[in-house]
């Protein structure tokens, strides 16, 4: 058994020391920190460009309060919006013609025309060079809407402040009842679960393929039979799979540490804007992470054994591309079904699908984070997975044993069946 | 000592579908011998060796090594250099050797001193910290050989050890093999080249088409055929080669001819008939070469069989490519 330790050690060290691992592990979180840092910087940065806008008020009632609603200041203290009021007794077309020229010569960013009966029909036009800015459109519409609503209410003799109090919207808070009795907020937590599920999917696929590549490498470099002069084929396969799983765990640990740091930084940054930022954070119960690791290991073992067998069957990466397709599909299918799980986490279809060992790593994990299923189902699911893994290891080891010494033609399915008898 | 045989193979067979790779093969390798395992390509040498190493499992039969039934644990006492061989290309030479030493059950300190010893012997010391893929093919072969013998195995099995080696390195390898023999270790090596066997081996096993053709001590085998062969190096007239009075068959090797005499033919008379027309630089009455023995038993020479198998291989590959 000591031999297997050296195989694990070699596989682990070779991978952890490789540039690919360095790039994948160290650079990914750094990139994430960078993106978060920059986006926070951008969102708190004020634009330094002043907007020059002319207002033509045909109703004579809204221009002043409209302009008064814009109070944002630029970094240098000047107001962000600079309004000019146009009150001339000339035909509208003439005024608009002149303003359009000023817009084109960039003296103005745009001009707004409030209709004569703006209080009744709410009509206004904004003319500018650039009218594609959706936020700007929303700001103008919202401000004008609020303004004329208030004016209409006043006209009817009602107090706008009182109306606002009376028409305040209701808010439904989502609380979850779980078997352990705690209630947690689910909305933000779900986002994190979803991200965890995607990491689960990506890493199972990525490290499964890593195992396959590693087997192919040993075949193409012809080192495999020299290895077999000292160890059993099963030891070689097991050592490889365990070694790669440890690489994945190392990557998770680094990411978890980096994630905690990023989170801390994000929280500190958010607290400066939102005093109650911590309250908005998703509360993820620790068992989610335990299940994450459990389902990663089970899923990885299941797929890694399949990928190891595929690696033994083929001669090079191109051949592997074709053969691995059905297996890769098995991992992708549950991703398509995630929507179904979210809507009806305990429907018979979802329960049945989540029990299929090939789908369980994604679907059962998703069910656990959305609406924890009865423990009997979780235990049954894990037991089924373990049994499948046992069977697959037995089968793959036989294919592996024959395949790693076969060069040349890729086996057909009937040939593969015969391989099982050779060993 | 449990047994005078290092290796005993009894009635071992292996089939792959309709193809019989090894058919009821039995052989004994006496302790401390240099044992040549030979036959044309595709005769079943590699499959037999893989079965000895417990890498391929025989369908039937029995294999005993160092007096015990073959187990995984016994692999520690065997140094095996496969025909299909290579190394991890991105590992350093020193790292690679340490890894193989450890996998073969050596302590790290012991492995390190052996690594230094062998790298010095193979003149590869300055390559220790280099990656394997920076080495030439010949150097890589030497490293592979070190992985085979670094843990001082009692039994060394080399599958086509000379293939791909340049003459200088082949000589280095040959000397080391002879050293091992002097130390009393048993060496089995397979080859499809008869002349290597004749120079090195004391025991042989000839196989063809999955079956044993002949085995035993090389000296005794040859003695069995008697001194019915004449080797001649000459210049000038070569009509003696087809002289029906003396010669049954001949084989031209370029530098010399090997002539098989008819039963009862007198080599002295042959020599007398030659001297007038031909300049003779060597005339040796001897036992037949292994090549001739093989040809006599099988009906075809090893070269012919190799060429046939080559064609079969190519046909198979082109079928696969289609």
C-alpha cells in the first residue's frame, strides 16, 4: 500500500507545481478581486461631466420644480445638471431650430419640451444627440412623473406626503422553515448556492478530464508499462484519481481563503455606502459547504473512474474528444434541469432524477440548498452513488488494465466487452 | 535455496479472441544464467514476459518465480524493462529515478546513493537536474535501464533491450549485463536478433507462432547438431557455394558464407577443391548458427518471418486508418 502513496505524491506534486494550476488557482481569484475592486471604484465614482439642458415649458408650471429635483453635485462641487429656462415669445419651431443647432455644435447636451397640458396628458419631449442612455431616460421620466402626480394631487386639495404614507407598498419577506428548526432568508443564499453548484459542475468536469489526460499522457509517453513493473494497474489508477482529487481540494482551500478575503473587502467597501450592509449578506449554513465537499468527492470519483477508462481506451487527445462526449453529456444534463429543481424541488420527477447517481452531485446538492429533502433520501442517494462508484471502479479497472497496454486501433463496443474478459 | 530455477513457466496459454498469443508454453530458467528468449516479431515473447510479470493474466498454466508463485510482492525482486518504454517527460532525471526507486520499495537515502552510482556509471551525472524531455533518446533509454536495475533485483527481464540503442550504448549495456551475470544474477532478455543471443547467452528458448520450438543450453543444442557447418570468408570465385558434392544449403551474410554440409561430406575435401580458384581468409568447421537451426526447424528464417509479420502489421494499420 505504500506504493500508492508515492503515486499519489507524484501526481499531486506534478500538478500543483505546474503553471496551469498556478494560473487556474491563483489568477482566478485575483482576477475576481480585481473585477470587484474596479466595479466598486466605478460605482462610487461620480461622473465629472456636466449636463447642459435647456427647458421649454409651454405649461409654465413644471420647469422650475423639475430643475429643482436634480440636486446631484460633481466632484468639484458644481451641480451635475445645468438647466437653462427658455421663455421667449417666438414660434416654437423657431426656438427648437435654434436649440437644435446649439445641440449639434455641442453647446447643449439636449433640450426638453413640456407640453401645454403636461399636467393632464403628461407629455414631454427630450431632444438630444444621444437618446440611447436608458438610465437618463428613466431618471427624466421618473422625475417628471413624481412631479406632475404631486401637482395633480395639490390641485385636488390633497397632501402629497399624506398620500405617499397611505399608498406605501407592502414587502414580503421570505423565511424558510427547515428540519433543524432555524429560519433563514433564502433569496440571497440561493445566489450563493447557485454559484457553488456551478463550481461543482465545472470542477467535476475539469478534474475528471484531468484524470483522463493523465492516463493518456502515460500511454503516449510509454511510461505505463515501466510503472506496471512495480505496481498493479488498479494501484496506478487509484493513485492517480486520489492525487488529482487532492489537487482539487487544494484549489478549493485556496479559493475559500481568497473568497473570505474578497468577501471581507467587499463588505467593508459596501459598509461605507450602505450602513447596514452586513444585514444584506446571504446567510449560508455551514452544512451547505459540507454537502458541497461530499458531493464533489462522490461526483468526482464517479466521473474520474469513467474518464480513466476512456483515457485507457484511446491513443491521443483527439480520439478522447469523441469518446468522452457521452460521459460529458451526463454531467451537462442536470445543469439543464436545474430550473425544474428550483420551481418544484420535491416533485416526483425531480426526486427521481436527483437519485440517479450520475445526476445526483448537481441535482441533490441543489435540492439540499433549496428545500432540504428528508434525510432518508439523502442517505439513499449517497448509498446509491457509492454502490455505482464501486461498480464503475471494478469495470474501469478491467478496461484500464487491458487498455493501457493497447496501442493502435480504438476498441469498438463489442471489443470493449471482450476486454472485460481478458483481465 | 528453494529451487535451482529462478523462473518456471508451466503450460501457460493466453488467447486474445481468436488469436492465440501463447500456446501451452513451458520453460525453466536456471539460476545465474543469461537466458535468451527469441523468436520473430509477433511470436508471443512480449505476452509471455507480461504474464511472467503479472501484468497480463494467463488463461491457463502456472508461473513460479524464485520458488514461489508469482505475486505482486515479488515484483520487488524483479527488474523489468518493457519493450514499450518511456518516462514522464516533464519530470527531472533525479526526481524520476527517486520516484521509481521509492515505488519499488527502496528507502529514499538508499535510492539516492544508487542514483548517483548509476548516473556516474552511465556518464549522465550532469543531466540529473534536467527534465527528461531535454535528453536524447539514447540517454532516456539509459535512464529507463537504471530504473530497472537500481534496486538490485535477483531476476532481470529485458524485453528487446538493444532496440533503438546506438552501437556504443549497446556495448555499455552488454557489459553491464555480463557484470550482472558474474554477480550470479539471472538475466532473461528477449530479442528477434539471433547474433546477439549467440554472443551473450548460455541458455535459450526459441518460440514461433505462440509455440516453443526449442529450448535448453546453447552449447548442448549446438552440439546436438554436430560440426556440420563451414564458415568461409573469401575473395574471388564463389562456385563452391553450390557444389552439389558437399553443400546441402548456404547462407550469404555478406562478409562470410555459412555452408551446411551434406551428411557424410568431408570438409577437408571441400577445402581442397576450393584453394585453386578462391582466396580463402577464413575456413572454420563449426556448429550451425542459431539462424540456421531456426530455419531448419521452422522452415523459414527469422528475417523472412519478421518481414511477413511486418506486412501483416501494415495491413492491419491501414485497415484501421480506413
